[in-house]
């Protein structure tokens, strides 16, 4: 059943996206006074990772 496999792949992508996003939110929450530049860099890295996972 190829449709079933596609749905599972899609769910896995969503899981990865949510995991990365929650990791980022946790990072922000834990480091409220953190250097802005590092936070910006983290955001860029996160967006890049999300794009990579979504394209797979």
C-alpha cells in the first residue's frame, strides 16, 4: 500500500519538524539573556534543517 507508506513518511517528517521546533523553543526558554547573534544563528540553522527534512 504505497499511500500508507506516504502517510507514514509524512508523519515522520512532521515529527522531526516538531522535535526541532520544540528544541529551539526550549533553547530560547532556557537562555532568555543569551547572545542575540547566537540565537539568530540557531534560528537560521533550524530553518535550514527544516527545509532539508521537508525536501526529502
